[in-house]
């Protein structure tokens, strides 16, 4: 080891000894107590006290006590400064308080009243022994009252001893029950009748579909003269076997119109089947029936006894479920319906005929004004002029125009039903028989809305009258040419001569 190393080691040792010399020597607790004249603490007191009554403070507690003394001294120095600031603020002028502010300040100054023991005692619910006794369940069950029909009747009907108010209440109740029962019976009867009617006609339609319907050749029909012989068809046999008043069957292909037709040749003929079905039973839907004044293939002993009426009129109800003539309203409501269903098949008990529709319109059944048109009362025409006057009245009222022409001598068919436009409104669908060698659909595909419809007078009560009598109108019949102002117009036939 070199001299430098030895000197360094000695200096380290000296420094170490100096540090030990500077560290205070802790005396035992008993020796320190003896030095200050205090008695040692008992074993039961962990902290211990001196003989003079002072507590023995451990080193950690001494440091905490000194820290508290420093904080208290600092607080004492801060208090004079805070007092000076508060005194300065008190010297500043304060704003005057309003009445509301004064009241609020006074309320804040008043201490809240604390409920005393007596008040708290009165707020508590009291339990009455007598009330408890009354509310206690009765162990004995009440006797069940014996059932009596007399009590039931007494509760429903006025009884001796009832007050006037009680009698009135019972009478009103009984009337309400009776009215409800009657309404329920009527509604049930109505829908049950519709169900039975539908069931009846569905069965008949299935049977008719099995029968071959041969359309008659129009060239063999001798209009205006009595046919020599006519043979009863299979369809006629089936219909007459079920109802002796049956005169034929009508259908509009593609629609719900597919029903038998009856005719009762008596003064009440137009009312008899109004609410009777094909079996003669009561039915709100009724059955389609031919006007009792019409002649339609009336045959006796195999011969037709009279000519057919020029205008056959068939009546039927406008049912909400579209049965009977209920689907005819589609001609008015759907502008494309006519182009899809322009033909009508009408069968008598002997022959089958085809008609094409040329007009449908609305009339007033009780119209007595200048728009009156009782088309159902014209069954035959005495002259050509009367015929064209009739069909041109149809054309003026038609809701749609088409290319179907109508000529004198054509057999007409009128379908008559109700309409909901107004109370006495009637919807009329009119057709003419298809001629020999004629395309049944010719002219039916050229339908357009009529811009100048002649409505009944009553219709204009709620609608603007836009009908123009001077508007351009192409009538049925021979076309007339206009001559000089002082000469009458002549027909094309007269001009050719």
C-alpha cells in the first residue's frame, strides 16, 4: 500500500469517528424520567405520564405539535389583515334594499321553528281500538241469498213500490233492449238472406254451365211476325222445372251478371219479385224480372203467339255485394269497363240472343221537368220518327260515346237498376241486338267520355249545368242535309231521289 492510500484511509476513519461523536446519545426512558424527577408510567398506560402530570411526548408527536404551533402563529398574523379588510368594507356605502329584499332578509334572520315534542306527537296517526274492532274480519260467513226469478223480474220490470225515477229507468232499458234485438234480427236476416240467395244462384249457375247454349241465327228471326214453331230448349226445361214464371237467362260475360229472369204477367208483376228469389221465397236481393207488359218468346203448343216487344226491360237490385245488377255501376265508375264488357247474352226458354251496349246513363224516376225521360215505359214504337227520337235521347244522356250505330227495326234491351247519386236516380244500360253477319264488337272499342251530357234537372242542384243544347251532335238515323234558309232540311234519301 502506498503512502497516499494510507493517508486516504486515515482521513476516512477520522471522518467516521467525527460523525459518531456528533450524534446525540439517547438515554433510556427510565433514566430521563429520573433526571426530570418524574415517575415511570404504569404498564397499563402505553403512552405514560411524568410525575408532574405532563404527558410523555414521543419524537413524532413533538414534530406534530411544533407544526400546529407554526400554523396557529401564521393564523394569528393573518387575522389582523382580515379584520382590516372587513372594517374597510363596512365603511363603504351600501345600496338601499327594496321591500321584497327586506322581507327576504327578515325571513332569513328568523330561525326556523322546530317542532316540539307535543306537535310531533299529534302528527302521528292514532289508532282507535274501537275502529280496529270494527275493521276486524267477521269469522261468520253471511248467508247466501236464495235465487228467485221474482227478484230477477222485479229488477227488470216496473214493480209495485218503485219510485217514479226507477220506473222510468226500467222502461227506457226495456225499450233499448227491444230496439237492439229488432236491429240485430233485421241485420242477421238481411245477411242470412244474401247468403241463401248466393247459395241458390251459385248452384243454378253451375247447372247452367253444363248446358250448351246455341246462339240463334239472326237471319232466322222474323221480326214483326209470328214464328211458326219454337222448340223448348234444355235451358228452358231446367228453369221451368224450378219456377213456372221463368222466361229466360241473362249474362254479361266477364261480370257477375249471370242470373235467371222471371216474369209475372199481372198488374203487380213488377212488384211481386222485388223481394222474392227464384224459388219465390223472401229475399232482399230478389231476382231479375222482366216488365210484366213485355212479350218475350211467348209460346203455346210449340208456336209463338205474339211478336216480341221492340224494347225488353229487365229490372234488378243494385246490391252492395255486386250481386244482381250491382256490377252495372262499374259502367259509370270505370271508364274502361265498357270496352271490356260490351256484350249481353239473353236467353229465352227457346232461343239465345246477343246484344251490344250502345249507351248507359242516369235518369230521375220522378222527373217532371223538361229533362223527363221515362224510357222504361216505351216498349214498342209506332213509327220510325218515334224510334229515332227515343234512341237519340239515349245518346244525348250517354256518359260515354261509341261507334255503335242504331237503326230502325233493331230490337232493344234495357237494364234498369238504382243508383246512389240521388234518391230517385236510376242507372240505365241500353243495348241493341246484333244484326246478321255483323261483328259483335264493331264500334264498341271506340268509346270516349261524352263532353256534353244531358243530366236530369235535379242533378244540377249540386252540380254546374254545363249542357249545351247547341253543341255539335251526330244523331242516329238518316243524316240530314241543310237546305236554304226558307226551305226545310231534307234527308239523304230524298236528296238521292
